[in-house]
C-alpha cells in the first residue's frame, strides 16, 4: 500500500350536488368529467413524449455540463472518497436515432482524503480530460455509454488545514527516490448512462483507471472516479 505521511374524492361535494340535480344528470356530468380527465392524461403523455429527446440521423448537439466528482485513489492507506467540482462541454453527433458518438472537454478535481491517526489532509488532483464515448439509446432520452478518456494533470495540491503544498515539490522533499513521481497523463474507461428530458440531461459515469497515478511504485495506485453532471443540449 502506498502511503504519503502528511500529506432527497370529495364525497361531501357529490352529496350536496345530488340534492340539486337528477341522477341521470349526475351520471352525465360524471362521464363528461371522466372524458376530460382522459383527454388531459393523453395530452400529458403526448407532451411528455414530445419533450423527451427524439434525435434523428445527422443531428448535432452541444452540451455545457456542470456537476460533481466523487473520487479516491486505490491502494492508498486510509484513503477516503472526496467530493469536488466538475465542469465542461460535450459535442454529440447522431449516426441514427439510436446510436451517437460524443467528445468533449471536462475539467475535474479528483484525488482523495487521507484520514490517518497522525495526519489528515486532502489530495486535490486537477485534470483536463477529453471524454470520448459511444452512446446507445435504449429508449428515447435514455442512453447507455462507454468509451475512453485521456486526461492531462494540470496541478496537484496537498492541503492540510490552511497549509497548501504542490505534490510534485512534496515528493522531491520527502522521498529520496527520484523515480517516484506522479504521472502527468492518465487514461480511464468511462461507463455510465444519461437521461435527457426537454434538453436537460443528467449524466452519471464511473471511470475505471487504466494507467497508474504514480510511477516508480510497486503498488498500483489508480484514480477511481464517479462523475455526475447536469447539462443542457442545444
């Protein structure tokens, strides 16, 4: 295990009504009311069907996204999940009404929280990621997706209380082995689903880390990330 040490029926109305109107009249009103309710239900269903995404072959969309990452690192002592911000934009091209491909740019704050008896600190790893996915729409608006996501590490910061330090600098100070470094490049496999309603899209993905977060270590420390975003397709 790798360890860095500081680092949610109104019945009364109808009785009164019956005293004023004959039974047949009441039955007629009841039938009329049921027809109106049925028409309202059908209209609501039609409106819902229209509001759900019905994309066609050749359609292109652009979608700003903002949401959260729930992240940690595998094989690190006392590592716990932390929650941070994710935001970006995605472009989608529809091959037909069921299949599409998408690519985008997503800025994420990943990393983990270390809760050790001696030290408590947060490791923030900032990435510029380029998610590429193939999407299959099992139902109008509901898509299953999978792909690949290369990412470039922009900055890494260790935070303990009010103290912040660059991780690359910390590794130089704490470790004698120059071969132990945090990798700049990361590759992961995103798998998830999304649901679009009236242009608003809720997207949830789990990213399986393929590459190691650190080089020069025996233990395989990889990013483990859940990304949940809300977007709007134009």
